[in-house]
């Protein structure tokens, strides 16, 4: 074969190689969130992504972006609404400005402690009504993910409910959380999270509330003498998709995605529980006075806080909030 013919053959083969279609995912969703790659949310998002890819034959790809790589939570929420981001997994506490109804999750002891009862509440009429409340907010909410419970810490004693009286606690800027502490005879001060360590250290506030793994990660235990494991506040994530992207998916792919997020919850919960247990050991070893509230004390805390916090919720949500709270009350009573 002449050199010119060899060259022509090589060019033709190269052209065929470029012309051959390569496999590409038909649906690609970027999913942004705030946690690190070592935390429960990210680890289990990666597992959901693998399940979805496998069950759709690779036609749906989830690309997970942790640690606020795609913006803060407000920016990611807005991205999902505008369609510049396909999905986010957002703490409910960061969604009240977009959907005031979701702030019902701030009410103390709303979610049962029993895992099966909590799952039944999320999967039943209450959970569905809460997810449906995002429909007119430019978001499709497909599930709730449990992400731990909040505990109380303080530099003053927390040996009983009466000890809360007169203490100052930092809260997020939430009328519900402010009323939660008012009901205990304490006062609540809304402070930015970034200022909390110094505020505890200098006595601007006596205490705070956060999940144990957050208390550990932020080293709040270094500037807090007492901790009571109360499990009073549920930390729930909401899985949100852009409506245009979601509606573009075939129904069977939508079902696969929903099933994958739901299926992974027990594993997610177990991973979170292990992280919380490890955090508690670290806090104890540091010399913090740790007390676990028993069932009777938790029931008393619920009795004292639930009503005032609910009233604060209704003050911000009106008839729609009343309807959702009624659905919750009926569902909770049926557990």
C-alpha cells in the first residue's frame, strides 16, 4: 500500500472513530448540599446515586456536590426553583423562608423517638402533605431524610426542667424556637452560627441546642459545662428537585429515584446514630457533665414546649398551617 493510501485510510478510520456514538447519560442531575464528604448525608447520597444509575441502566446520573460547592443553601434553593440546579438536599431549618409550612418541623418533639413510628409519620398523610406544600414554591419535594436530633447544653446546671429558668440560649432566628425556650422560662437570643463558640465562651449566652455531632465538630463542648441528651428537636432534610427536570423523567425513573431515597433511610439512620454515639463519647471524655433525660422528663418537656411552639407556628402560617397541624395531630394519634 502506498504512503498516500495509508494516510487516507488512517484519516478515514479516525473519522469513523469520532463518528461512532459514545454512551452518555440521558438525564444528569447535579445535587448540591452543605455537609462534608465524611458526613451521613453525603455518604448516602452517593449510595442513592449508585442505586439510581444501576436501576436505570446508567440513563440517570446523579452528580453530588458537597460542602456548599454550588453555593450556600439559599442559593441552592433558588437554583432549584430557577432550574439552574436540578436538586438539593436541604435541612428543613433552611427552608422556612421559602416555605413557612415546613417550619412545623421546628416544633419540639414533633417526630416520635421510636424509629418505626417516625417512619410511619414521614411516610403517611402528614409527610405527604408536608412534601406537597412545596408544589407551589417551584420545587418538587420527594422525601424527608432524618438527620439526627438536637440536645441542650449550658454553662449553668441542667439537672431538671426548672433549671432552664432565667438562662439565655442561642437559637436560629425562629419564632417557634424562641417560644420553645420562653415556655421553659428561659430567654432565646438569635445569633449567627459563626458567633456561637465565642458567645458561649464569653457568656453572651449560657447555652445552645444542636445535634451531638455538631457539638463535637464545632467544639462547643470546650466552652460548655453541662449537656442533657433530650432529643427534643428533629433535624430533617428535604429532598428537592427542579420541577422541569423532574417532569422530564419517565414515570418509572421517578419511581426508581423515590424508592432509592426511601430504601437507604435505615442505613442512613444507623450511620448517623454511630456518629452521634462517637460524638457523645468524645464529649464525655472532655469532662462535660452529661445527663440523659428519661422518658418521663421528655414527656414533661413536650408537654411544656409543644403548645407554645405550635402557636408560634400558626401565627406565621395561618389557615394552611392549621390544616397541616391537624393532619399531623390525627396521624400522630394513630401511631
